[in-house]
């Protein structure tokens, strides 16, 4: 009896640990490396500055997403974690 094993590996490019800064860091990053557009699979975002307040967290996420959209990264998935709850 022959057993086949298949391993599917996702090796993605994840930009990690961006904190609340109104999108300043991601703008600087894309200005320095415009080739990142279309080559980033996801972005980690830590909305610490919102202090765990749900509406404030959502505002920070929206502000960051708006910055991404302006840069052509609006369809890039966000991994939102470490928000202080």
C-alpha cells in the first residue's frame, strides 16, 4: 500500500506590528519601497492608542485602512491584535 502525503505551505509576506500613527510608518515604508504594493500578503496592526475603547479601536482601524487605500494597499488583509482589552 502506497501512502502519499501532501504538504501545502503558505509562505506569505506579512508586515507586522504597526502601531497607531495615522498611517505615517506605512506611508514612509511604501515611499522607500514602492515595490511593496502588490507584494504584501497581509499587515499586522496593533491599535494600542485606542486604550481598549471599542469605538476608538474601530476609528483607528478605519484611519489605518484609509491610509492603506490611499497607497494602493486597500485590499490587503489586516491582522488586528494586541488592542488592550
